[in-house]
């Protein structure tokens, strides 16, 4: 059944991926109508999240943010599909990283890297970074239920020397890489909600106390990796600019969770700058008020 779904859907996705961007975004506009106006995908979740974190804004302002967010979400969906066939040249023109020299400097120092970022602007195209650096890239992800689509996503990333690994395989994979003297850069989109039973740390995010993922910081301390935050800005439709912010080369010197707090604050800054580019469909604040006493 999984294979049948794959062979039926993949040709459709491939045909979309070869569209020029002008037509791709026309399709995105059509998807917006369906997602927002017809199906109302998670509209209630989005508006509740926005009311929660922006109590000072009017309903008119919140609904304007919500509408802009759905336009951006649809663009991201189509851009993800475009990844199937987009050329390296076009990708590097559309996703520009301004200070890659900071990663090159860490390479000279023999430092592997934990790369932290939020679900903001674009995290789907970040793998193009691998064309600019020599570190081997890993991204921690949640495995797809359909093994054929899961293999497709891995194949797309592997084109650029970037590999997906599950949370349970992270430490074993990276310990082996360290034993082999491989320099790695390991991506964590860390700002979403962890499972409540696995939570060891709570912190205020957008003014509301919630459980926080700390795996990126734990990994950096255990394997002595530098920690870098990638701040991504949407320049215009289909164009992004990333900037690296060095958090530390010596994570062991920081108190527990201090690095995570610094990265979380940087995500908050992005949200305040342009809230429509954050992933509001996720139930990020669902565990508020549930912290054990």
C-alpha cells in the first residue's frame, strides 16, 4: 500500500517540481485557497497561538498575520517539492548565507558544530549549505511513516552531502564520526514541543513557560562541539538570507540550559521581527501550565 501511494503521488510531485518559479507560486496561490478558505487547515490552532503570544494585538492584526502565514506556509510546501529537481546553481541564488567564513574558521580549528535554528522562514532549503562547506552534514528528523517517501527525502538531502538521522541514532552516529576524525555539522530545529514525559527543562518562550528541547546543547557538551545559531530572513518570495551567530566554541563552560536559552531568545527575536514566517500550525504551547510542582 505504501508503494502504491508512492508511485501514484511521486509523478505528480515531480511534475510540480519542474515548473518555473512563476508557475510554482501560482500553484501555491491555489493551494492557499484550498488550505485556508476551503479546508481551514488548523486555522483555530493558529489564531489561538497568536492570541496567546500577542495579547497586545487586535483581532484584525492577528488575522492579518494568520493570512500572511498561510501564504508563506503554502510557498514552503511548494518549495519543498521544488527541491526534487532544483539545480544547485538556482538554490544557491535563492538561499544565500552571508558569513560562511565563520564555519570555515571552525573547520580550521578542527571543531564539529551543532547548528541550532527555529522553524522560521525556511528550514527546508538549509541543506544547500553543504555545497559551501567541508563539514559532513547531519540533520536530526522524525522518520516518515511511508518508507518510500522517507527514502526520497533522504535522497534529496544526500545530493548535497547532507544526511538525515533519527533522534535514537544521533549519538551513535556522531560518536562514530568523531572516532573517525570526521568534522560534522549537525542541524537541530529545536524550538518545537518535546513529549511531556521526556521533558527535563522548562523555560518561557514568547512569555509562556513551556517544555524545551535540550538535545542540541547536551550533544554539544558531550562531544565538545561548537554551537552556532542560523538566523534566516525571508528577503522576498522564494529568496532567503541566512546569518550565522556563534554561541560558543566551549559549551562545557556554560551552565546547563544557558546555551538553549540564548538560542530560544534568538528565535523570539525573529518572531517579533516578522511573525508571519513562524510555524504557527504546531501546538507549541499545548503543555503550558503542566509543569510539575
